[in-house]
C-alpha cells in the first residue's frame, strides 16, 4: 500500500484503488502500453473532467 500525494490538492491517496476507464478501442492492446500511475486523486480527476466537459464548444446549427 504505497500512498501518493495528489499534485493538485496535496491529499494522500492509494493509486491502486483508482479504477482506470477501459479503452473504447478494441484494437489497442493493454499489454503493449505501460500503465501510468495516476498523479491526481479521484476528486481532482472528477473536477478536471467536469471542467473539460464544460469548456467544449456547442456546435452551431446549420
């Protein structure tokens, strides 16, 4: 159980508990890509994702 510190808020978290979303592309092999340990806690990840979703531009009607 190696705790890491979140680089945004400084909270300690266990990177093993964070579930990684599955790749939606079935042709990507997970074995070929090395897995990265998360640097953000789950709360900060959710905050970043929410802010990114809000910043998306709304398409103009044609």
